[in-house]
C-alpha cells in the first residue's frame, strides 16, 4: 500500500500545499524514511541568520537566538518578531556566536532566561553560560554564571546546549574546541557536560567535587561536540547527542562521572584516508553510545517527544540533522535496541533547533533562517497523525 503525504508550506501569508509520496533518501539499512498522513509544514517567519536556539514562553510566544548575536521574541500565531535588547558581545566566527536559550524552571516567578554564547577573550572564544531576566523585550541583570576554561585557537566545537533537571540544576555542553586531547583532560572544561546550581554555584554532590585536580563543575567527559542535551523528568535521565568525525555521531545516556571515550574510542574515521581513530570502537571503562549514526547525520538539538498529536511518536527522541538535512526520530526498546526514522528530507534544509509546545506541535529552526511549525494539516477527519514506514 502506498502512503501519501500532504505538505503544507506557508511563506507568511502565501501557502502552497502538495500531495506526494516521500522517497527514501539513503541506502542505510538501519533506518526507514517514514511519511505522515497530513503532516503540515508552515513557515512562521524568517531571520537574517541562523536560529540556533528556541525556547517557548508559552504556546503563543517563543524566544529565538540567532547565531550572529541577536535574539527575538516571536509570536507563534502570526510570526511577528520583536528584537531583545541587553545582549552581550559574542565571538561569532566559525561555529561560535549566540548559542542556546532555555527557560528557567522558575521562570514564572523569577523571569530568568539562560543562554550559552562564545565569549571573546584574549585567549580565544570560551563557551559561557549566562542568565538574564526578561522584562518586556529587555534582558536585565545579565550575569555570566560560568566562563568555561575552554579557549583554543580554533573556531569550532563549542557545544552549547542547555537543559534542566527537576532538582534545580542546569546542565550545558562544551565541545573539545577542536583539540582532541581536551576531552580526556579534566583540568579544563572542553569536551565535557557541566552541572551547576541555578545560581551558577557547584552542587556539593557533583561527581568530582572532592578531586583537587579535576574541575568540580564537570558532570561527564570524553565528548567531541555535544550538540543536543535533554533531561527527561519522567525517567530522571540525561541524554545527549554529539557529532563524531567522519561517521560515528552518537546518542548517549549521560551518567555522572562517566567517560564517553573521545578520542580514545570512536565509531568514526579520520577525515583523510579511512583509518580508525583511537584504540577502536569500544573499551572497558568507557560508556558505549545508545545509538551510532554511520554515515554521520550531524545531529543538533535533541528532545524526547511527549504528546499525542503524532500518536506513535510519544516517548521517542527527535533530533534535528544538519548534514543529512532531516528530522531524525529514534525509538528505544527495552532490550537496548533502537529503530530510526527520518522526516522532512524533501525540504533540503539544515535543521538546527527544535522545541515542542504543550499540544505536541513542533517548531524547527533552519540554517537558512526559517522558523517552521510542524503540525497537522486542516482535515476534520484526522485528529492525530499515525505515522508508518513507507511500503
């Protein structure tokens, strides 16, 4: 049976729809390209730059960061933008800039927004966690909570994703900054995921709090470039996705104090030639990934879908993909196996950021500057989308 998909694409007031089967985009046998009955893709607005981070204030408004150093309050009903003032200077060379934005778990009473950005210093750009209060369209009381020890002479692998647990902690990721050995060197923050209290202080039960020669902020290490970070309040688990080299992108279950192996082990290859990196793919004492992507998809932000708008996605991981330009869905099974499906490849967009509202609608940012809404096309006969592999 052939499954058909209707895509509704809106350029502000202009909307065009088409009905066509979505072809598979790769020969990789580890995944399927799925289609959705009546999946709607609507462009809400256009930015002059890359919308790197999205956080929803509510189901009607979002804050969006743009890599070049700007941020906007966006009306999710009509796409109108209002620029925010009070932002710092950022080093937006290469992969750096104004990175993620996240709503504090105490936003309703304290109005804090958390940001990551690459702070210019004499030693080079440093991934920095900051927060500020949102007052109308102004950011006030800006404070850098942690200027990480992560400077290098490169302009890549900054990490920068933010998430919160349900115990008043904030996590954020830092890449290896283009220097591989950084990820195993616990006297700097590069190649790690950090955990702090909401005020920027170090929790007294962090895994390395008693180690004089290890930075106490570090929660896990051995990361190459973690571009997605998600804390699941239901299961009390922290998850990350990260870029491998040529092949070897990963999804990891993050444990306190664990080593994720880079560059001692990797499923990827060197960019020149076809040689392995490190000592192999696995090693005792190093946590193995839950999912490996070969070839690389270049995963970016990560969420776990919790909603019934798309009925059989509930509990699955969703990640935007840059290199292979699709929305990636991973279903994890009780025995540790995973299954994968890919969506929206027909858009041919580098998908950078993702957020979900309370009804299950998704919002995606693209490197071409678009903010997209992913929901259901208007059809009274379809209240939820049941998604199945192509046959």
